């Protein structure tokens, strides 16, 4: 099959199925996965599709509104976020070591933790740490580094070094975007690396997903969905949006 023919076929499949999984298509067509991936890279460079981990998605995949600044994000899903936070807080058991990410939903999670909870919270978010000052039984480990003002979290080499030394039971990850094929993603390259490092040190990664983050994509993948243990979503999230995550074997916790 000529290169032009392959590319036309790839674009047709993408239009018909809404995604391309390189491995599956290579097996079906009897072509090497490297060939498929090369064609996808070239089509992405031509502005005809969006490359993601393991394949491709249409260009019209909606960007996440969560790419806005911290103040703007506080106004998005203002009712859903506290409910998601309460459901996430109920997942924490006495004696555990948990990592709470930065972001607006993560701050709500810190506020939702009961005063009777005895655990250790690790965070690179000053906002989360301050919320826990009045919790007498929670030990707080604050990771330092360069302040990334968009999410109000510490980043950089010092943060990465500290993160690599702490094993946690649960990582409550705040995200910009969540998609069954594109995985968990965010709008900043370095922030994606920090979140990836935290996830690698956690026994379980639990994503806090307010409704606007579902079925959207940001430029930089954090982890594929295979690395996510559970997603906490609002009870009003459409069943159609949630079905692909269930099919992937990911636990869904309904909040609200």
C-alpha cells in the first residue's frame, strides 16, 4: 500500500471511528506499528489530526476549560467540586500517607478532611497545606521548589527530588483533561512531568474529575488511563461519557 493510500485510509478510519489505535490497526492491515505511527506523525504535522499516546484523535476534540488561571477555574463547576472532594475524602483511612495535588478541587478536598482523621498528607501546594493547619491529627509534608503560579504548586528539580523519596498510598490527582484514548493531560510540559513522578510513587492514582474535564484533551499527557486506579466524578456526569472508562476497568466513584 502506497503512503498516500495509507494516509487516506487513516483519515477515513478516524472520521468513522473517532480514534485510531496504532497497534490494533497495524495488526489489521498487516503493517508495522512504526509505519502507522510515522504516518500519524506526518498527518499531525500537516494539521489533519491530533497525535496522542498510542494513536490519534480528531482535531476537533474540545480543549479543557480548566486551562484557565486559578481564579477563573474556581468559578467552574463550583457545585460539583465540593461534592467530589467529599467523596475523595471518604476514601482516606487512618494511618495512610496520601499525596494531594494542587488545584481548585484539591483545595476543596483538604477542606473536606475530617478533624478526627489521623494520616500524613504530602503536597506541593501551599494552598492545600494552609487548609490543613487546623487539623490536629494530620501530619503535613510540604514539598518545596519553584512556584508555578498557574496551579499554585511547587515545581522544578528540588520538587522532583523530594517526590522521588516518598511512597504514598493514594495520589489524588487534579487534572485539566481526561480522555479514554488521550489519557490524563495538562497544559504545561513541566507540570505533566511533576504529576507523572508523583503518580509513579503512589500505590493508587485517583483522578478528581469535575464535569468539564471529561472527554477533553490538553497538549501534554501525564499518564495513560491504564495508570489510573479510580476516577471521582459528579453524579450528574453523563453515563455516555463515563462508559469508556468503565470498559477500561477503572473504578468510578460517584459524588454528590
